[in-house]
């Protein structure tokens, strides 16, 4: 009987949910610069639900933390807070429900922040990543209030900033002492439960050569050609990484680990032997390896290179994205209880790995909390022109969270 009431409640909220998501999309909350206004809006919404709400600025000292992710520009933390909204319970068990309020730019999509509705789908930047999931959390808590249901878990909602530049908002929440027995990070997982995600690290390789006029080509050393040899070795490293990375939660993916060459540049003049070359790329890896291990393997690739020139005239660094992989055991209560809630909501629970990285690895690796990723929509829609999400799925995820909180 209760399940039917909950289901009918969410079926009646499609218009209201569409309007809320549209309101959120209208905020151009670009990561690292534009999150302040949406946080104020969300504070008002959660306060109206009766939650205890507070905003906390990220400490400037966060930049000294080993897990801090430096962005392309210097980030100012004087006006862009994280938002926390608390709902107490009579029980001791606690959970964090986290979604991020920042979005990536939309330079090639002029009306990205002017939401459109086509049938069941809301279109706009952030619809799937991650504003649809803020709506999911809001309506789950609205259901508790309007249906007079009691949560059996102490809930802390976290609307964090800077997920898109590496997760500094979530990191700040963790080092500021926000803890729980488990964490559900809301991202687009097609309503599957993901207790693990792939890690990713970006590298930069620099090679110096010996520049001479091309007429004296035999006297020079071409840094671009040396970089080509390094690329071949990276391909061999990728083969090794694949061979070492069989993981039961990631077997459905064709190639869950990869080594990518994303940017390459070098040389100064067509008739000069290239005296320098620089390459940037990324490595995706599974929870069987730690971030530090992958970094060390890449360092060793150059340090042990068979070409003496490359060994002595190349360097590797990791100045940008450094996202660790993580894994929560599939028998942990955060996984099994959420799976039960999925079943109560009329879905077949599926537990698998998340092929991209997100804030979850910080809650698990740095915060030492059992963590899963879950949410409506497909990650394929994230960051895309025409990004969209099904409002029916958004509310189905709300139904799952409601069932999770009351059982």
C-alpha cells in the first residue's frame, strides 16, 4: 500500500520537477566561477523543506592538500560555498546524498542555459550532469515531508562545487569533517548501482632534442621523432595495463582501461630539426591499481627507456587531473540496502562499475566512507550539445532514494 502511495506521489510531480530542473539550468553555474547564485537558490529550496541549511566556503588551505585538483585558472574561494542541508533521524545510521551544482562550459551551444522541454525530456547544460540529480534529491525529501514518512537515516545533502575541475568541493566537505556511514553520489548511471569507478590521470611528457638546420640533419636529434618512439612504448604499456585489469564490475565494457594521446606539439621551424616536443594525454585505470602506482609505472617507462637519449632528455609530470579509482565491497550495506530500494521501486537491481571518475573516489579514498554512484540518465548525455534527461527517470531515482531512507 505504501509503495503505491509513493509511486503515485512521484507520478503527480512531473510538472513540478520539470519546472525545478528548468530553474536550475538557467543558472550558468560554470565550474570554478559561477556557482554562488545557484547555491543561494538551493539553500532556499531545502530550507523550505524544513531542513537545517548552512553554506561553507572552501578553505584556501585546500590548495595544499595532496588530493586538490588545480584548474587551468587560479580559483578564488571567497564567494562560492558548498551547501549542506541536514535532516535528522531518531536512529544513529547516517548517509550523505551528494550532487554537484557546477557545470562545464557550453561555448558551442549558445542557448545551453535556456532550458527546453521535449516530451519527457528536459534539455539544457547540466540536465544530466548534475542538476537533474539535485532535483532527484529534493523530491525524495519532499516525499518524506508531504507523505509524512520518517527517514530511518540521518541525512546530509551536499550540493558541492568544482566537481568538474576535479572534486575540490567534495574534498572540502571531507576535510571539514562531514562524515556519514555511507555516501550516495548522484550521477547519471542509468539507474544502476556503481560501487566502483575507473580512475584517470593526465600526464605531460616533455622531450628536448638537438636543433640544427635540416641540411645538417645527421648532427641533430629530432625531439618529435623521439616523442613518436615514446608513443609506441605507451601503446605497449596500454596492452600491459589491459592484461592486468580484469575486474568483475567492469567486464561489460569493451575497453575499461586506456592510454590516450590527447595533445602533441613541438618544433619551431619547418627547416629546423625539432629541438623540443611536448605531449599531454590520459590514462584510465581500474581499482586494482592506485593512482600513485600508475604514475610510478609511467615514470619508470621513461627512466628505463631503451633509447639513451630519451632516458636522459625527457621528463614526465602530472600537473592536472589526478583522479584515483575506488571500490566499495558489493556486500556493504550501502550497496545491498540501495539494491533493496531499487527492487521496492519496481526495478531490477544491477550492480556494475562506473566507467568515468567523479567525486565518489574522494569520499571513499580520502574520507574512508563506503560510497556508491547512482542516478537517472546516461553519462553519454553529459557535456554534450543537447544534454538532456528524462524527468520520469529523475523521479524514479527519487522514489528509490525515498525507499532507501525509510527502510
